């Protein structure tokens, strides 16, 4: 049977030369930076935000995504149709070709 010893402290042990224990030591501003303070990661803006340019870039990205999706769907349908035709031919059938309705000239 394995015995587990309870931890005596949730904090790491203090150094021997530190007179005040970690729990009673007053917190200083330079000891730990604020976790929610993200101002050090901000950079100053050299020029104002160009809303029109950003919206045009978003519209272009959306159009590109829609075009890629449409091409992908067309490609999947074409491959499925080709597979059906190939399966039909491999079964030995003769009426596998797709007949399109062509208008008759009068």
C-alpha cells in the first residue's frame, strides 16, 4: 500500500535569509505585473484605420472563398458523374452516354 503525505504548504519554501514569510509579505508593484494589463503589447498607430480598404479586402476574401467553394462543388459533382458513367460502362451497358436535349433546327 502506498501512503500519500499531505503537503505542508501550497507555496514553495522560503529562502532562509528572507525574514518575512511569503504569506505576510506585502505585495509590491514591481514584484508582479498585472495579468490583465496588455498596454505593453499595444503599439501606437502611425496612421488612422482605413475602414474602406479593410471592407474591400474583406469583400475580396469573401468572393474568393465563395469562388473556391463553387469550384469545389462543381468538381465533386463532375467526378461523381464520371464515376457513374464509368461504372455503367464497366457493367457492359451500352446506353451510358448522357444525351443532352439539343434544340432542333426547323
